């Protein structure tokens, strides 16, 4: 029964992303109405904080996010259940967009789309729950420990934020990871006992971001 729930939750979220994204591909007005845009959100269109997470730039963007979600969703659902997985997904999406809004609050033209914040939150939650998991990258022939990947990914996100690398919402990725990290620990505080070392290691990039921001070195 739980396995059925896992597949249903994952399929529903993937389907929602697909429907919204394909609608956005074909309807520019729809895309513009629901994408993340600082100016529009400040004018009161808060729905964009959620809707933007279901829009994607193109099919490659959509498939990359949905495949990543598919691979990591089960690790979270099997530990915390379907409802808590949904909470983590949407909390990470909102955390990601809140961090983007904070860092770009004076850039009224700034826009963004994609489920990357939510997906990164799920990925980080999965690593926190199962730090012993190994990840395989097609260009690296050996397995990468989950916690090493998580730390490296966020350190790269800080580098990307600082240097404005590519047309990528690094701050949304980072905010999503923070959301997944914090909400997972709230849901399962026993991790502070069972996986304390990993909890501390995974917090390192978050502390670095905070220090860089406070010392004015992030920009």
C-alpha cells in the first residue's frame, strides 16, 4: 500500500509539472503570468511563488528536474511517508523562491522558473535521511557518497551565486536545499542522534553562505 502511495505522489507531481510546463511552452501569456518575477510578486502576485516551480524553459529542463525527482523521491517517502514528502517538496519550493526574492529584491526585472528548488530540497532531504547512499555521474566512473555530492553541490551553488554563472537560479537551488534540510530535521529530530556527524557536515555550506553574506563577500 505504501509503495502504491509512493508511485501516486511522484506521478502526480511529475504530471502537474508536465501539464503546466507544456501549457507554458505553447502559451506565452500563461508563461509570463505565472513565472517568478520580483516586480510582480512585490505588487501582490504571490501565486507566482508556487506556480513558477511548475514551469520550465524547455523539455530538457523539465526532464532533468523530473528525472532527478524520480530518483530521490522514494528515499524520502519510504522514511517519512507521502504526506511529509509533499510538505518537504512545497516547503523547498517556497524556501528557494524566498531566497531568490531576498537576494534579488531590488531587481524588479528578475525572473525565474523551474522545479529546481523543490527538487534540490528533496535531494538534500534524501541525503540527510540516507547519507550512505551513493550517486553515479555519467562522467565519473566511481560512486560518489551522497553527503559529498550534497556538500559539493551547495558549494558550487555559492560559487555560482557569487559569480553569476550561467542562466541558472543558484540561489533557488540553495534555498531549496536549506528548506529540505530544515524541514527534514524538524520532522525527524532523531537524526541529531543517529546521524549527527552528517547533519553537521551538510550544514557547512549553509554556514559558509551566511558568513559570506554577513561579511559582504557574496556579491
